[in-house]
């Protein structure tokens, strides 16, 4: 028998109550057809919810066979120092990683925090991309030809199966809030947005991508597990070799890891002190040679 999470039991009970109430309308000939259609719709919604849980349980069982497995990676990019130019640079980095993912033929979703990449090799390939990426170039709006420096932060989080990171429900404070966004009757009427606060660590995540609380909670829990994993990884790195700890960075987001110098057609990774004079191809998603060099030096 399938284990039903406590937070879903009220939703299932609500389906049962509505089905029972609607069944009472079947005795009325004028309402019978409409009532039956509503019952069929409610039963379908309930079954979809149960099927999604079953599929999730099967995935988790497969993950448990490989304790090091990840389901993919979450890519976050934000402009940092440099004002409007930093935002442009963040968009350029997003395009670079998107091209890389598309060339690998990996499945992905674009969302409010960047990319959700659905491939078991994604995190292994991109794990060393977390940190501050600096660009040196002449902005299009610069009239005097001066080189400007801007930065953007990149964070790569693993999509961690529940079998790897156990998050106790008692340790989570959950809030629901109204989601804004593109049309639909649910917008600003139903509290479908989900915010999770992990009490032991203070980590807060939220999601408003989907139209149901269940789907948004699933995504928020993925984000939460990834951030908890990242926090634990930082602690682990502090205890192992100085070379690797320095390479990845104590804060993972706060360290300058790479410079993209457009006038010199140069990309330099400061952790391994190596440069490539092929900037245009690199920012067009040709990252394999950098990834291979980092993997060899830092693994």
C-alpha cells in the first residue's frame, strides 16, 4: 500500500468529500449528467495525484540503488557588480549554458531561477561552475572605448533524491501564498505558491511555477534538498585537501573563479591558472575543454 505524505492527506480527503457530495445530486434527473461529469473529473484529478506519488516512489527506489545518484542539476545565475551591464552579462552566461545543454541533448526546463536540467550527468559536468564569473569588455553604450568590468554569480545545485538527503517534515515550516503570473482562474485567487523554511539551517526556498500546491511543493523540496546538500558539501570541503577547498571556494558563490576578457579573446580559470584563447566559441556553449581541464585538476 502506498504511503501518503501527511501534507497530501487533506487534499485527498477533500476529493473524497466532494465526490460524495456530488453523488447525492445523481438522484436529481435534471442534475444527473452534470453531476456525473463532475464526479469523473474529480476522480481523474485524485488518480493523477496518486499516480504522481507512485511514479515518485519508483524513482526514489531506483535512486536508492545508487547512493551517489543525482537526477540532474539546477542552474541559477544572477547579475552582481556592474549595474545594467551585470544583468546583460548574466543573460549572456545563461545563453552560454543553455547552448551547452542543448548541444548535449539534455532535457531541461527554463524557470524563475534559471534552468532545471534533467540528466543524471548534468551535475557532474557543471559542478565546478559555481562562483563569480567576471567579464572585461567594452559595453555597447560606452562612447569612449573604455573596458568595463562586471560580474555575475553562478550556482549549480544537484537535484538530490530524497534517499540521499533526508529532510524531516517536523523541521520544515511551510507557508502558502497567492501566486502572480500569466492568466488563468487560479491566479491571485488560490494560495498555490509554496515557501519552505528549514528550521535547523534557516534556508528558505519558494516556488510559484506550477498551478497546484502539490507541484510547487515538490519543486521547493528539490531546491531545499539541493541547498542543504550544498551546505554540507561546503563543510566537507573545509575538511579535505587545501587545494580542492580553495579551488571550489569556501562560499562556492563568493569566489571569483573565471574571467572572460573580450579584448584579448581570453578566458582564464583562476583556480587552475589556465587560459584559453577562444572566447567566442566558449561563450557560445563550447565548454567541454574547460570542464575536462577542471575535472582533471580538481577531482
